[in-house]
C-alpha cells in the first residue's frame, strides 16, 4: 500500500480504474475516479483523454473537445486523442476537420488500424472512394478482425476492378475466413487468379465456388477456361457442359468446346460445336472464322470459303477474314482472288505497300505476326548496317515486310536461305525497289549456316522445317551468328503432327533453349516464340 503514497503511481492506478469503469459502461464511476485523479495530478494526459471520452459518450462534444485539446497540449503526439477528435467531427459531419485529425492520428501512430477504417468511412462520405479504399485496405491489413465478410467482399471487388490484384486476393481470402460458405468470395478469387494467369489456383477457387452453389454457371465457365488453359481437356469440357445445362442460351461454352475439339484435331466434332454456337450467336464473325479453319483441315474448301466470307460480311475490317479467304481461294486455284484478299488483309494491318507495290502472295501465314514483329524489331528500323537472316522464305512475304519497314537504311541487308526459292519470291523481291539488299543462298540451311560469319546478324527468323532435329540444328548454328542483344524468331512453336511425331517444332526449340548456359529474354510466346540474346 505504500506505493499509493507515490503520486505518479497513484494517478496511474486511478487511470486504470477509470478505464475499467468506462469499459463496463459505468460512466458516473469513471467520472468520479477521473476527478479524484485530477486532484493528484491535473496534468496527466491519459486522465484528460479519459475525461474527453466520458463527455464524448454522453454527446457533450464541447466538453469532450476541451479535455482532448488539453491532453494534446500536454502530449502533442497523442494518436488516440486525434482519432477521437476525428470521430467527433465525423459525427458532426465536419468532414475536412475529421480527415485532418484522423491523418494526424495516423502520423503519430501508423499502426493504429481503427483510424484507417474511420478515415476511409469519411472519405466515402465525400465521394473519394479510391482514396478510401487505400486507407481501408491498410487498416484491414493491420488488423484483419476489423472487417466483416461483406466489407472484405466489396473492397476486394473494387480492388479487382482497379487491377490491384494481389490486394483483392488478400480481401477475398479474408472474406472466406470470415464466411467459409460464401461462394461469391471463391468465385471472385478465381477471377483474380485468372487475371494473374494462375490457372491452377483459379481451378481450385472456382471449384470451391461451384461446390457451394451448383447453379453458378459463371463459376463453371471460369473453371472451364482455367482447365482449358492447363490442357485439362475433359475437365474443361465437363465444366462447359455444366454451363450449357444451367444456361442453354449461352453460345460461349459451345465455342470453347469446339476450340478444344479443334485442338484435339477432332474436326467433325469441332465443326458441330461451332455450328451449335452459331445457332445461338450468328452475328459473331470470330465463330465463322474458327469454323472456316476447321473446314480447311478437312479440305472442305467451299465450306471454308463460305464461312470466311460470312465473317467478312459481319465485319468488313477484320484482317483475319481476308487472310483465311485468300488461303482457301488459293487451294481451289483462284490465285488472283487470293492475292487480292491478302492485299486487303495487309492494308487492314497497316501494310499499305503490299497493295501499292502489288506484291503477289497467294498464301499468308505471316501477316498475323506483324504486331509482334514491330514490337520486337522496331529498335533496328532505319539504322545503318543492320543485317537480317531468314531460314525459309517461301514467297518472300516476311522479307518484303522487313525491307519495307525495318531494313530501310541504304546499308541494311537481308540474307534469305531456302532449299529452292519459290518463283513468287523472285517476282516479289524486285517490287520492293531494293532487291540489291537481298542476298539469296540456296541449299540446305545446316550447310549454309556453318559458312556464315559469327556475330553478324541483328535478327534471325527460323521457319525452315518442322522436324525437331532440323529446328534444333538451325537454332544452334544461328545462335552463334546473332549479335549480343539480337533477336531470334521461331515460327511454328506450337506445331505438332500427331501422325508424324518427328515433326514437333516445339520439341526442337525447347531442346535448343535447354542447351544455353544463360537464360534468354522471352519477348513473345504463342504460335511464334521471340527471344533476345543477352
């Protein structure tokens, strides 16, 4: 008991007693203890703060502010007091003053989560939702128990909409902890993982969503897409079939099933699924394009032509439609019409000189790649002494584009290797007006590449053969020819012929990449693979 004779210890004890009474809503008792404490030490900041709280809970804001201001004079960095003043001004709808005090409280104590939440609420009142989201997220991250399931879900949705994916995932995970039965949080978590291309995580999230709500066809759709991108074909088809059962008027699941059947080279089944999609959505040119492609693999050229023409009618500015049409017309001997279709396709892709110079291309597997080539090769455009090399030239389409847009400096050069040059190549290259820049080397690429000088070329395009062994050898020989910082473009990275296993371009390319002692920079990876040498 002797310790109570010490004024400092006594006032601390009285403060603890007042706090106890307040916590138990014993306001009168708390007030009596505080008044007693003032007689011991009238300048003890926690007692002044507690008196402010006592008057605040009784909504006597004038008295509360008086005691809070006194506490701040005694202790200018009193974070809790600033927070309580923020609450008073918020209740009085003095939003700016409330914001000022909440921010001061955060400045004094950045780890006090409640102030972030309260500041967020005020910012919402004055329509500053984006700023509110930042503070609300910070508060929840500091003290997750502050949030409820609806709050986490709403904040996660706003963050996802703003592409703040990692923060959205945090919110959805906390929402799930708050309510493990909430299917919406699982579905939206799947959407977030989809944005990050984390397909296995997306599968798990969507699966949890449909386990909790079997009628949620949007989750089945997301589940199907994720399985498809993982190559889980049958699981994907099952999910799409669930979508169809729940929403028979949806065309997209039919289209996705058709795409899978196409990839599995089940042409008839794919065609049937595309046709089912068109029964529900006959104004979509992309379905007609895909259908035309499926017909082409069955060599049903008339049907393929009709489908591509329908796509063009629906969207006359769709370059893919003209590319497909041109390739199919070529197959039935309509070569001039094919040339015109390809020129139109190139014009739509921005390659106007294809029409202006009247290039004669009857087949086109190149122009779809123009955006990726522009991005990868633009740094070489119109520079002196730039040298390009291509293995496999066909009708010269890639060489003509390079001469028109990249190798435009008078000192630039293009070396073309082909086993036997197509007559169309010799027709098209002079139309560029710079045929003197082109070096033709006829013969086997493996024999020719070994005779070329190392570190000579700024970029190499490999499109000579589908055999894995040949692609591997072309790549190994080309690697030494490319300068540091140079580009290698591989065509047909996704090509594989099930009837001829040795024709597996990707296998050869991957074997090449595995031989490198240092990793390369991947600039693009889809049907073509574009890498940069360090």
